[in-house]
């Protein structure tokens, strides 16, 4: 929505917005893409997840300047898997 408003403001000022080369060919093109993140219940990463998380970790460290960001990301993902495992067990067992 924000990009549409920005394009409308730019158009109202008579300025031609610069388009990405692919956007000029395909109006539905977007520089964003969907990256599935698959983590098994044992904690094993999926085939494309490990390289994605490695790149994301490097970007987090570059932006924040704190090398611990990489560890914190992996710890948060591990906790999410552990919580999901606990939730699935507790829904099956009557306490």
C-alpha cells in the first residue's frame, strides 16, 4: 500500500519513477521472494534453510555490529522448536 501511495505522489509531481528492469517487463514482478524455513522437530535444518539462515545471520551481524546476533537467532529458533515439540506432546497427553 505504501508503494502505491508513493507512486501516486511521484506521479502527481510529474516525476517518472525509475523502474527495476524486470518491473518494466512484468508489472507483477517484485524484488521480494518467499523463503520457506524448514526445521525438523529434532532441530535439523532443511536443505535451503541452512544457507538462508547463514546469510541472514551475516546481515544481522553487519547491521547490528554485534557478533552474538548470529547465536541469538539460532537460540531463538531452537527455543521455538522446543516449545512446538512441548505443545504437541501436551496436546496429546491428558494432564
